[in-house]
């Protein structure tokens, strides 16, 4: 039980450093997810634009 309180005190003393290290460790994963999301939205925009152009050619011509 003493070990848990010891680790808790160490964490509380160095809280800012632990948060910064955690941020730097999680940043690549977050950026990868963001990149996949934005890439998906971009591809959906391309497909939707192609579909609307196809419908435009059917209606206009």
C-alpha cells in the first residue's frame, strides 16, 4: 500500500511533466486519426462532386 501512495506523490509533484510527456506520446496517434478523417471527407467530396456532375449531365443534356 505504501508503494501506491509513493507513486501518487511522485505523480502529483511532477504533474505538468507527466501531462506533457503523455501529450507527446499520444500526439502521433491523434494526428493519424485526424489525417484519416480528413482524407475520408476529401474522398467523399470528390465522389459526391462526381455524382452531382453525372446527374447534371443527365438533366441538362
